């Protein structure tokens, strides 16, 4: 595993040193289609990556698409503590619930705990400086969350001494790497594949996935329903806009400009925000690599430029590549970054909270594209470069 590679790849139009990995794992990839179960339709409304079946007093939780191009998934049998696990195959992991001690491996897992009031359950995390949550940082500062090093070099001795009831991880492929070693220590490892969801509300719905391990399903439903309501109401307002501003995304990395494909998560939320994303007609689900000349020809007169990696000012953007100044949104000062908020140690709040709160992301984009539609909204994740 590579620290936060998942979030870097799939969190929109971010360009970074992992851009080669973006190409290797994202472009044109689709989860293998599987028939949805009835329980999936009941428990998850938008998420396609997991399903739940009742098995007596236990629940069979399936992660249908654990990584890009997966041909099979993983199964977890959630058994109430004090009860006997029902018959199951050898590949199904048993987790006794509700759990009280968990180790997570991605900052996107942190809000899932915070929003179901299980902040106190996190006991270990790789590279805790990445965590931005104020509630979780209080626990870290109090020494209640062990820093386990980096993902691929996680300190397994320290992990074992923590005695977690479960480790929640993610994977980019069938090789589980360090997670496999953790399984061999008889610590249940559960794969969270939220990053593969194409619908913004599908990613948010993974709070229901986390809640299953704590018996907090009802609370997770309440949280998600509120997020869904806000998202749909905002999308409805945006759909009534008379004009749709044209949008350019991404930046150059080396000789290639990286931007989201037309079926990408980013393209979907821009559409819901009432924007005309200039590559919306593209059929790919991952990221595109195109030449500067291609981008300039198509997007030189774009109304907005949204998503410029971690650049903090127009001057910094121009210093990186003089030709950026040729684009109309640069000239007009209509360039926006999502990197406005950081935690106490510099972690990105967007990369941590953005999956769970697409309603806030959408409101920001609508505020940028149609300011009069949300006159009382103040940008949360986004800011204009000056």
C-alpha cells in the first residue's frame, strides 16, 4: 500500500507525485458488474460496493468490489458477541460485534467514526499527522492513538500490543501486502472500498458500512439521510440555473495534463452543480492524460478552472508553468483550489472529509458556478486563488 494513494488517485483532479499510479490504476477501469442482492437495495441506496444479508442473529457483509477490476470480493460475518458464529466458508472472516477498538489506515475513515460518535474507538493509525479532525486530534495529543508509522512499513509489534478487534484497510489490487501480514496475526482485516463508488452519495453511504461494526446503523442512517437531503436539494437548485459555466480541471504533470474522464466522480458532481465540464462527453471513469495543446485548444476560454492540485496562488501557479497564464480563467482570476482547509498538522480536510460530505462539496461548487443560487453559503473546502 502507498500512503493515501487511494485518496490521491480518486479524489478528483488532484495532480501529484503519484500521477504515474493514477494512469496505471484509474484510466478506463470499471468494477466488475455483479447482480445486486435485495439486502443491498434495502441497506444501501447509492453505494454498489457492499451488501448486507441477515444470517440468523448475524450479518453477512460483502465487499463486492474491493479494488479496480476485481473479479471477486471479500465476505465478513458479523457475529454478536457472546453468540456462536453460524456455518460459513473458510474465506469468510468472522468479526465479533460491536467492536470497541479499531485501527484505521486512511483519513477518510476518520469522519465515519466521528459522525457515529465512535471517535474514542480509534487506537492506532499510520502517520497520525495526516489526521485533521479536531475531535480525533485531541485523542492523538492525549496519547490515546498510537502512531504506527507508514502503511507499507506499519509497526506490527506496536499494532499487536494495541490488541485491536479489527483493522480497516484499503487495497489497490489483489495483493494485500501489509494487510495480509496483519491477517496472519489473527487480527481481522476489513477492506473499505469507498473510493470506487462513482456517485458522490455512494461514497458518503459507506458510513453505514462502518456503523455495522459498532451497532450504530440507526445513527448512520440519520447522518446519511441528512447529507442526502442537502445534496439533492442543492442539485435541484443548480439544475434550475439558466446558464452552465464551462469548466476546466487539472494541471500539467511532466508532459501530460491530467484531468477526470467524463464518467468520473468529479464529472458527476460538476454536472450536479450545474456546470458544463468540457470533457463531460468522454466515456472513461478514471483520469485522462492529454497534451497541453489539446487542453488549450479546448479550454482556453473556459469560464472556470477548478482543481489545481496544491497551488496556493496564481503567482505560484504561473511560476510552475508560464503557459497557465494564457487561459481565460487565469486572466480573470477564476481559478479555484479545494485545498483551503488544513488540520493542525497540515492534513487536508478535503481529502479527509470530502467523501462523507459531498453536500458541502456540491454547495461550494454551486456557489462558485452560480453565486446567486446560494447567497448565504460561505465556501468550505474551496477558495479562489489570488
